[in-house]
């Protein structure tokens, strides 16, 4: 039995292979995983190299260069630095009083919808270049409105173009029916180098935001003290108003907001220590630029006048002077000296403020009265430029 036990403890001899026999190698799971990762990396690297080579030659082609140029033009509209600068400028302006109107998502005016070639975007050197404007008139009717249209080769002042059928294009009615074109004639096109260029189209037009009104409530100091210590004026007299009371915006490029004090709180309480104010804010609600003001009018009800002593007008803050007195209203017009150079960029505002004198009998025997402030403004507006790529091929 002891011998049998010792035999069991002896190690078995290793199997020997002959000359023609090969032991099969079985890799471990870790080795297989590493090999697979290496193969995948090599495949991805080769794919990236192929894509890079293809991309390089594509960007050197006419169509690739033109596509990149178009993409660059589109992305420039959403430049984060420009956006941030615009927000800073807007914040600086909002440190003063700004009055806004009730919002409206519609647009009223000229819409620049498209700018494209008539024909191919790839032309032999010296070929005339023709582009078309896609314009529409939205939610309004105009009469003999002069539409200023232009086009140019970006960063090239030597090339001149002509606008067809005329410039300005005179439009009337509820829609734009004119077939508006930009043409760069052969003798001008011949000056262009054989490469990809950017062609820019721009549209400017005079417009008006008119008859914007604000309903204003006036009451006496006596009423304010005796009846309204613990209750809101509008609740007390069961008056339905959407507070704060604001003007209505109808989608024009420039919004007119009118206010009666810095908090825009109504009613206005008439007292010796409380002189009323009219504030008007012009806000650019579109994406373009208000280039200048050509006319600015406010209309006040009879019994209210601009206090020239306190307002020290006309000046930039209160540029208005009396122009006409009627039976129920008085009209004040801004002096062109103070408004002609005012420009308002996208999302920015410009505010005017004037102190008012009030006649003693404005209320008469009434507990309160309502009046109406009105404002209208005329201006020239430039829509955002549109750019498109043009490829000139050497002959």
C-alpha cells in the first residue's frame, strides 16, 4: 500500500512532441482584447487620413471653396464675440429709463428673404453676373415707397454694379411685384480674379411707426389720500386694465414705448410736488439698423404742455417744439438738429424724456380723468446684408 501511495505522488512526465508535431498556441483573453484595440485604432487612423486628404482636395475645389465661403458668411452672423459685445452695449443703455410696448411676434414692413444667382454660381472670367432679390411686403400697404437696393463684391471697391429696373425701386400697394435684379456687366466682371468671391446684397427703405398711443389716468391728491390708502386705484373704481399700461407694438422695425414715470405707475396724482413726465423709448426690434430719424412727433391732450424750463428743451433728451395747436390736442415735433444723427442697432433703445405742465382745471369736477399720449416716428432702416459665394474660373 505504501508503494502504491508513493507511485501516486510521482509527477507525471511531460508529453514529448516529435519532430513533425507542433503544440497549439491559445492566446489569452487580455491578448485578444489588446490586439482588437490596436486593429481598431489603425483602421480609425487610416480613415482619418483618408478623410483629411479628401477634405483638403475638396476645399481646393471650386464647389468646396464656395461652400466654405457660404458657411463662413452664415457663421459670421452668429459670432459669439459680436453677440457678447452687443449684450454689453445693451446693458449699458438699460441703466436709464426704457419703456417697452406690449409684445407682438408679427412683422410689418419689408422682408429680405433671399439673394441668389440667376443661373450658375460658377462662371468663366468676364461673364456678366446677375443676381435676384427675394423681397416681400408684410402686413402693411405703402404708396410710392423708395426701396434702395445695392450689391457689391465684398472687400472689392473697384467693381460697380447696377440695379434693375431702377434704383431706388418705387413700390406701391400691398406686395412687391417688381422683378429686382443686380447686374455686374462684362467689363466689370472681367476685373475679378479667378477664385471664389463673396457677393453682398443690401436693402434700405424709409418707414414709419405711427399713431402709437398710451392711455393715461389722472386723479387728484385729495382722492389719492382719502380713498386709496389701502386699496388699488383700479380695483377701487372697478377699472379693468392690464397693468402696467403700455403701448401696443405692431411689428414695425422700431417699437415705440411711452411711459409716465420711471416705474410707469398709474394713475398720475396731480399735486404741486408731482410734475408729470412723458418718456418715449425707441427700440430696434428687427435684426438690422435704424440709420437715422427723419421725423418724430408727439401729440398731447389739451391742458398739457412741455415744461420748457425744467426740460430745458429743445435738446437731445427733449428735442420737441410746439408745431400745432388744435381744439383737443397739441402737437410737438422734434428738431432735426437733435435727431438726424441718431442710429439704433439691433436690440438697442434710445429714450427721450420731457417734463410737463398741467392746467389746474384738467380734472374739473371729476374724480379722475383719462387722457391719451401719441407718438409717431419716421426713419430709414437697413436690413441685414445677405452674402453668397461666386466662383470665377480662369479661361
